[in-house]
C-alpha cells in the first residue's frame, strides 16, 4: 500500500467531512481494489483519524477530527499552494531535527515538516518548548540556500517569520498580537509563539548551505493546562467564530496563513518593517538583555530598518544590537 492511496483517501474524506463515501466509489475513483481501500482506512485509523464505516454506506471522516492535513492547508493557500511540500508526523523528538537531516540531504526550499507532538521541542539556548499532542503548531520550514538567489540574512528571516505569525494569528482570531524582539509573538503580554532559525555553513566556500525556520505556536489550550512554570507566561489563541467553522480546522488554516505571509515577506520582498515596529512592546521600556552571555540593564530606544535594537546603557552609552536575548521588562 502506497502513501498516495492514504493521502488520496483522506483528501476525499476531508472534502466531504461528515458525509459517507462508498468503498466502491473510492476504489473506482482511485483505480485500486476495495481491499486496498480497506487497508488504507485501517492504517489511517491507526494514525488517529476518526473514520466511521457503515455497511452499504461506506466511510465517513468525523466532523470533529482534529488532525494536521496537507489537503486542508493547501486548500487555504490560494496563492502559494504549489510552493510548499509537507511531511506530517504524529510524534517526533523535534521538527527542526528532522528538517535539518532533510536539508543536509538536499530537500528543496518550501519543504515543511509538521508534527502533532514533540517530545523534545526546543528554542534558543536549548530551552525546552512545551509541545503537547494536537494542541499546537510545531513546524519547521527548509530554505535550500545553495539554490536560492537571495542573500540570506538571519535577522531578516527571523523577523519575517515573527511578523508572518503575528499577522496570521490576527487574521484567524480576535487577538491583538505583539512581538518581543527579535521573534517571540505575544498576546496580552504572554508568549504564544517561539521561533528558532538554524543553519549550516559550507566548509568549502563559507556560505550558508541551508536554513531551517522552526515555529512553535500554542493554538488550543492544552487539555491539562500549561505546566506551572509556564502558566503565567504562556498563552493560546481564541477562535474567531465568523471565520473558522470548527476549532479543529484552526491549526491547518493558521499554518496556511503563516506560510503565505512568510512567502510574501521572504521571496516576494513585501516590506514589513513598519508593521513589525508597531507591534514591538519594548520600545521605551527598561529591560534586561543578555549580550554575549552578559546581562545588561538598558532602555530600548528604537528598532532600526535592519531590525537591530537601539539601546541605551545605564551609563548613557547608546549602542546597536543585532543579536541577544531580552529576558524581561523592568518598566
């Protein structure tokens, strides 16, 4: 049994969610045997799809099925559905780890690794990222820089990713989002998204071979809540009922929005600096920032057009910071 049979079956059932499609029709449409259909449905059930079967009626995918689906994602990408290819997993250690391995082996730009759950999701400085089953978006996007004509700029791509997530959340929810420099997305001063960009250099020419953009978004509130250490600092997204019919579709639709916005910013050079700056809640604030493993208390004065942070130290010195970690607001 090939993966294509399962992909085609779930595509048909998703397009007719809640309705019954006979096994005979599926077999005829896909030009396979009824036995192949039965085996594929059994495999899909083992993967977590809630598929009903009724004699003389056929198969039906439950309306409440909450699964990541390349079909639903692509159906919600009218501009760029042909620009992305998806690899979807049930449980992985980390989507970034899988994406890095794929990039090393020549995966094309636009390859997207998705998982329902991560057992060892991580962010900057090795910090863990809470990734429970079926509640968030755990996604890694590959950029094959050997084949890209664009010059890769790490601060640009991470801010582009943050802006894509921020804008997309507002498009599918009633939330107002903010961005904490460089690339954390917040709702009501609680973190809803973390982004980690990783890459590898070629020893031959010193150029970056590939980049992997890891994006983790807390979409649905976890069944058992957030761990205590995250309870006061993490947020999830509230559904915009007039846009999305069911909560189960929200992750797929949000993924589609994020990828389309990211494509515009990165490949189509859509300018987003002003929008990014408007969403920053650090300008004018006194913060603690970690630069080269040293903590400094500074006041944030501005974010320039290269997305560098303009800061003022306590001694009055003004500097431009292109990388660092803002740990907390002091005022």
